[in-house]
C-alpha cells in the first residue's frame, strides 16, 4: 500500500552527493512512488528541464545530478542559482558516507570510482568530496548513509518525503548514539547526556541496554535526569513549533552518551514518548545499541 502524501503540493527533489552513498536507491524509491525521475541529468540543462516540467504541470519530480556529469557538473551551482531566480521551488537532497564505508561498497560491487584515474578508490572519493563542497552547502537535507542498510535508507526517505495523513506536517527523528562512534552528521539538535551516572558501571546493568526496564529505572530515578528533562522537554515544546513555522519538514534530534547503549537510549525513548503525546509523527532509532 502506498503512503498517503499530506498534500498535492509540487515536490522537486534534486538528488546529489558522493558516489556509492545511495543516490540510485533513493531515485528508485521516488520512481516507485510515481515521481517523474531522471538520472544523470547534465547540470547545464536543469533550468530548461525545470521550465518544461512546470509548463507540463508535472507535480512530483526527482533528478540525480552528480560527478558523472563530467565538465557539465561544474555548472551545477550556477544552474541552481538560475532556477532560484526563476522562482521554481526545489530541494537539494545530499547523500554522503564515510571514506571507509564508501571504499568497502566499491570493493563489494567491484565498480570503479568515476574519479579514480589512478585506480585507487580512496583518491577518487577524496577528490569528489572537494568538488562537491559548494553544492553540499546548498543542500536542504544531508543524510549520512554510513550506518544505513538499504531498507533503513528507504525508511528515512519515506519519513522525509511521504508523510502519512496526520495533523502535523513536521516529522521528527529521535536518534540515540555513542560519542565514541562519532556524532551523527545529519542531526539538527544534539544533546549530550554523558554527565548522568553511567549504568555501564553497575554489574547487573552492564550487559543490558536502555530498552531494558532495569536500566530505564536506574537512569530515570537519578535526580540529574529529572532536572535535565525539566529543561529539555519544555525547550522542545517551544522549539518544534518554531521549526514548523519556518516550513521545515523534518527535524533530527540526537541524544548521545559514551557508548550509545544505556543513557542515550533511555532519554531518546522518553523524548519520543513526549513528542508522540504532542501528536507529532516520530521515528526513534538507536544507532549504536548493538555495538
């Protein structure tokens, strides 16, 4: 069953980013949901393409423009500026991954990186990052797919672009993580809960996670936890509506502790419950729970 879009408003999504980060998978998802899709459109043709689609009344469009465009790709920034001047509404979706993950993906598929003339995939990846720096800064949404499976990336894109029929247009992702594994690059708000007592040092709790009741009770019964939530929840009650007023469609809240298995999970679950009571569509993900 296809999801119900919240409105018939026109959506023009320009997909770009690093080779191997999931752009093809993203385009296939849009295609499955009856978007008019074009892969590897030369950047110089973007303004004309947008104009034709507008005249034809095509409402939902997804286009991939990336480094495969060769010399044409250098014109992407200027083409985007021209599209803006003509007042076409569009969003740039930028996908990326860590060097390590991209190298592994190219190795698994045995494909050559478009810029790896020397044969070293890592050289091509690093060159591509430099060339995409300016375009990345123009992105409305950046997704780091390093820890995503194909199914998780599809779920994330569904949450971003295909909201179920609910009273709120804004969707919220609540993500727990471990600082030892890095801060999520796509987080809009990051909260550090490493100041709370750590269940890891309790022998009976060490091998459990924040999804288990004993850990939950340990964390929530701490006076500092109660004080923190007394500050955090009213802040979110204020901030989330402000994001809505600005027309934002998706917000990612990241909550981190040392390893991402205890305190951050408990707090992420509490925040998720709070937002659900406010009738926001919420997706909770525990990135490092199995590490």
